[in-house]
């Protein structure tokens, strides 16, 4: 049985904006699932339809196998954490977290127990008497999480919950969220526009574009086998070579690109003569001053730009045969320590057909 399932869900707003366009997928119980995509692609709308704040124009939403499309939000076993936190600023941490349980007339000893338990899980023990206005942004974020978890929902929906935090704190909270989710064993549906964040925290990712899911898979699948050009471009950095497929030799596909040819190892079924796009990650490319005799793929070019970013050095190489620019990310310290390359150097860019 699936935790959350969407079947052909579409949302068209009154002004004819198609925010979500015939989306179907199923989330497993206890999964850390991300919706990833650029601003405006429909992530929040999708999340709000799972929560019940928004009704699909067509399609079905299921929770634990039951159709909840027409179930009001408060009757769904689902909670949501908002980017703005939406806490009561002048109430204490304790009262913010206990609020929902008090409304439901849960007996006081039960409330105390539940609040203390969740405070410990989000690492806020000792701060229960503080007011929200006396907390840092990161602590407020934890209160919002605690409040959403205190009644043990089946599913927790998180809409860019780390968006307001600075980078360092954000990376720390990503790890903590993963640990928290392992403890509470609740399905997390996490919305983000940050591709690195989603790769870090997710079991699986649905990559969205224009109201559609372009690819659904594990972080590794999505990074290493992007299904569409959009996914390859949005996740990480990619070089695109467009050309025509000219048949297979020794298990390698020959692709003729302007002024050159490249060899690709790919299981993809393509017809001779078809137009294709070859995608290569910058970290799979290497540069050398002499022709690389080992690699089948080697294009000559000139270094146009060198950017040192700490973890690697990024070279922009203009290929002589066709004037296109390839990005090469080199982690090898030799590149910087010995200053082997400099602007306007003539180099060869090479890569393995399997990349
Ligand atoms: P995301 O969360 O990915 O940034 P949203 O789900 O918020 O995207 O929005 C998807 C699209 O739907 C956008 O074009 C947005 O302008 C539009 N939209 C969102 N809410 C409404 C609304 N209440 N009325 C009309 N259009 C909306
Ligand atoms: Mg949004």
C-alpha cells in the first residue's frame, strides 16, 4: 500500500493557469520524497492538494490507499510545515506545540508527554518556556517542525522549510531532518527549488517543470541518468553536444557533431540518422596539453576562462572545430598546485565513452 498517491491530478486556477498538469506518482510509507523544480513549476500547489487546502480540477488523491480527494484538510492525517513557520509569536514554545492537541481536548498529561517527546526529537528541550520572538530562525524552524509532528501524522508536508536559513545552518538542518525522519518513520514530502538540497536528503525525487513531472527517481538515477534535457540542465551542470547518430561499432555509438565525431556508450535505442543530444557532466571531462591517446573522445580547444572554486577548478574551453564551449571541472590538485594550465592554452578535452 502506498502512503500518498496521485492519479492524473490536474489543477487549473480560475485565471486558466495550469499549475499542475496530469501528474501521477506514488510515495512509499516512510519515504523521504522531494518535489524539486524551479519557482512557479507547481510544487506548492501539488503539496496543497495533498494537504487539502486546494482541490484538484481533476484526478484523485489517495492516502494509505483511501481516496481523500474530497476530504477536508482537518480530517486528513497530514500536517504541513510552511516556509514562514506560521507560529504564534507571543506564545511560548510549549504552547505553540501543544496548541493543536489542546484544541482536540487531549488530556493534559498526554499533552505534556507528547510535547516533551517531540521537543527532545527536534533538540529544543529546555526552551519550552521561551517565546517565539526570543528564538533564532533555526530554533523557530524546529518549533514549526515539532508542532507538525506532535500528533504523529501519517505524512508530513514541508514547503521549502529551510529557505529562510543561511547556508551553513541549512546544510546542518538537512542532515538533522534526515535523522529526524528516520526516528519518527513518517512519510516526508519535501518541496525545494535547491537541487543540491534535494540530492542530499531524498530517497527519491520528482523533478517538476511547468506543472509536469519530468523524472522520478533516486538522487543517483536523476544525476547520472537524466531523462530529459531539462533535468540534465537543472540538476548539476551539463555539457550538451547535439549531433546525428551514425550507427554502432564495437558496442559504441558514433555521433557526428559539427566539425567532429564522438563515441558514446549508451543502452538507448536510436535509429541511424536520428538527431540526438549527448550529455556529459563537467567532472567527467579532463584536459591535457598533449593529445590523449587513451580516450576515443578528444577535442582540441583553447582555455577561455579559469575559475577556482575551492573544491575544484573550472575551465571553459572553446572547441576549435565547432566554436562551442565545454565546461571542465577538475578536482585534481595538480591543476592548481602546479598551475599547469593558464588562459589561452591550447588543450585537448577528453572523456570516456561510458561517461
Ligand atoms: P512553486 O511552488 O513551484 O513555485 P506554485 O505551485 O506556487 O509554484 O505555482 C504554480 C503556478 O500556479 C504559478 O504559475 C503560479 O503563479 C500559479 N498559481 C499559484 N497559486 C495560484 C492561485 N491561487 N491563482 C492563480 N494562479 C496561481
Ligand atoms: Mg512554492
